[in-house]
């Protein structure tokens, strides 16, 4: 603006001297541009209206510049920085409009939404006149040409607050340069903006949006040569209301805006936009001085807009005449809803993976302890206890060769000891009775061992005691019975002790798990079982929300869906609006009641086959998205659920 801010009398005198008749047309147009913005300011000895008052974006011109309450792309950097966080996807906007005599005016902006930190944006606005030819009073061209230009760099941020309010701010850096002055000048300014979208229910006011923006709340002046200028504050306030039209998804957007700039007349602006199936747009607007028209198309992620209109109908100030504007906006990346879904899925995977790793660590630790104890007992020739520990270790990792070898060694040692004893007994008994009794005893012994290896100790004792009916003095059976009873007592006592330790430490979750294991694995009397179940219920009431939730996740990973649902529902009692808990309950109920059933329709079957193909081709995330969609339509289909779980396990790895 400095260099264009010339009073009328100076302009007429100096213009006649410096510009010949053949070059005056372009020169006077530029001087008139300066007068348009500077005249109101000089009239009251105030600031200068900035060149960028024309705004940015073809859509904005088509809507009469009534854009303060309807942010959709990076042009919100100019119209209202408070609306940036209402933009759903990353986008880049390119804007260009040709003005008089080769004057260029364009804008590039980028908006970057985030899930937790609001939305950030950067932009660049540029205006230059090209070369201005100098001439003397008789029209002879002088050496050298003059140039003039201005740039504006914008950095902005916006965040959605509570109660439908979104706030934002921007910092603007303006830079002017001209060939008449050696050093360019810069200034800084600060803008504020708000968008308010109240929850007014259905009806005429549904989805109403209100916007407010203040330009140049704080700024430093521009000083180019001996001239200094500052831009006045400006206020924009407005409304926007979308109206749905029919079942095709067509929308009519109505916008209204009031603009007041210091040292200038206020403007009432309004615009109307008809959106056909999110693919084509028609617009008409009034900027307070002149009508404007526009249109746009949206294909895939690219939107192209065009508008035609005038800034003013005043023959003196409207030196730019009819303006043609073109904008292109590229939308890309995930929407905010997609980002939130992705974050939740990633959190689920992290929790499941953490629990899985913890389980593996616990199993490995228990396995190592059992193997170490078994070797110690083996060295002490306590082969029975060694075999017990090795059998328990092999139950944790059934295919572990080391555990199976040590178990076989201990059993072989026990068999060797028992063989010697049985040989002495056999010699003392009658041959026939001894063979029959020995055969029965061997059967019961083997039967008891199978029960024993399966940790069904009561059934093992019953089998061995049946053998003792035939040979009451069979020491092997007696030893198995005696030691197994001792093992049961010790195991029950150890399980009870661990549960009590967890309970004393206040670790209710581990205590409940220990008591549940005691009820499941130990063969207790009815009175003992009832007492432990009462204790579990008491501890369950003391559990925190996180403990209920973690317990539910652990049950879910173990495919104990009924118990998982119960734990999640208890956590939900304290947090009824927790969407993660709702999702887990929904998934657990679906899998608990899963069943074999045909697809409801051909569309579901086709999408299922497509998901199989995508997963096989390595596009697991796309396959999972399709499966989640059809599972909403056929919730309990076992084939769909099994493929979902298979792909989730694959992605977690």
C-alpha cells in the first residue's frame, strides 16, 4: 500500500509529470486502486484499508464474502481463524484472480487438523503490479521501470472448546517492497476468531453456526521510506444455516455477514449456495455493494470453484472492475472421525498386546520356577515332587521338550523304585492272585496317573483307592494317594495363601483371579466353595473401574466372553458414556452369541469375499474396514467374526 497511498491532488499533479498519455491508463488505474483504499483513511487521518480487503477464495466471492460462519477449507485463515478446527480433513487451497493491467493477486493455504491439539494452518497472500513504465512530461520513456508488491504470511491455530464453541487466532506478517525504496518493510498483526454452534435440537435453528472475527487486534505499522501506515481494525460477524433438500442429500447453505472496518462504511453481506449431492455447487451473493455469482465442482478429493463479481459499483473506487476468481482445494488424509476410530483401534491393539505379553511373561516365569524346583527335587531323589513340578511345567508349555524329558526321567526313576518294591511284594503273594491283583492295580495306577497328569487329583485318588481295595498294602498306591492328598492340601493352601496375600496388599483383581483359580482347579467341599464365592463377590465390589475394565479385557482375550461382559458392565456403571467400554461389550456379546448362519443377502456375501481377497493380497486394514461394516448388518455371523479376529491378530503382530 505504501507507494499507492497518494492524495488526490498529489496524484493528479505527479501523474501528469511522470506518465505520458500513452501510459496513463495503467498508471491511473493503479493510483485509483490506492485512492480506493486510502481515501476514507486520509479523510479522517486514520489507518489505511489493506489491499487484501478483497478477500481470498472463489467460493467466498460467489457468496458475497459472507464467510465468517461457514469455514470449510484453508481460506478460513483469512475469513475467521476460529473456524479452522471445524475442518475435517487436511486440505490445500490455491486461489488466483487477475486484476487490471497485469496486476496479480493470489493465495496459497494449508490446514492441518489433529485429533487432540486442534487445527493449525499456514498461508501466503501475494499482490504485485509488475513493471510500471516511467516517462517524462512529453511522453519519452525514462530509463528503468518501477515495481511494487506486497506479501502476507499467516500462521494460525484453532481449538474446539466446550459447549459448541471453537476459538482461534492468527499471526500475520506483511511485507511491502518497491523499486523506489531500497529496503522493504514488514509489520506484524494479530487476529482473533470464534465459531459457535449451539445444540438447538431439530427445527429451523438446527445446525445454526455463528461466527465472529476481529482483524488487527494488535499490529505494528509499515514504514516504507518516509511514509508510515497502519491497517485499521475490522470486525466480521455472521450466521450460516444449512438446509437439507429431499432424500438425495442436496443442501442449501444460507450465509449472512456484517463487516465493519474502521474509517470505512459497514457492509451487510449475504450468500446462497445450492449443493447437489456433494458434487456440484451454484452460488449467488451480495457483498454490500454488488452482486456476485459462482459455481463449483467436487470430484473425489478435488474441489474447483469459480466466481465472478465486483468489489464495488462505485465508478471512482471500483478500479478493479469485474473480477474472475478461480480456486482449487485438495482434501486428503483421514477425517477426524476416522482418526478417532484409528486411535481407538490402535489403543485396543496396544492393550491386547500388553496383556498378551504380560501373560507370556507370567507363564515363562512360572515355567522357569517349576523347572528349577523340579531339578532340585530330582537331585534330592524326591522324584515324585520332581515329577509334579515337571508335569505342571509341561501343562504350561505342552510342546516344551525339556519339560517332557525331565518329566520322563523323574517318572522312570519312580518306576525303578516302585519296581523293586513290587518285585518283593509279588514274591510273597500267590502267583495267580498276585498277577490278577497286580494287573488291576496297574490299571488303576495308570488310570490314576492319567487323572493326575490332567491335574484331576480327586479322580486319581479314587482310582488308586479302588486298587487298594484289592491290595490294601500296595505301597505305591498308598504313596500316590498320600502324596497326592498332601499335594492337594499344599496346593489348596498355597492358592489360598496367594489369594490372601493379594487381598492383604489390596490387589483385588489378582486376589479374585487367585480365588477363581482355587474354585476352578481345587476340589472343595460345598461349604468351602460357597465361602470362597462369597469372598470373590466381596472383592469384586471393592474393585476400581480400571480393574473391572482390565479384567474384562483379559477375559475377552481369553475368549471368556460371558465373564468379560460382566466385568465391562460393572466398569460401565461408573462410566456410562465410555465408548470404548460400549465397543468391548458389543464385540463380546457378538462373539458370545456367534452362530453358523447363511449371509442375509448377496451384498454381504460379496463384501465378505472381497475382504478375503484384500486380506490375502496384504490389504488387511481395508479388509477389516469392510468386515466391520457388514458385521453391523449381520452381527452374530460366526464366519465374519472369525475373519475379523484373524485379521486383528495379524495386524497386532
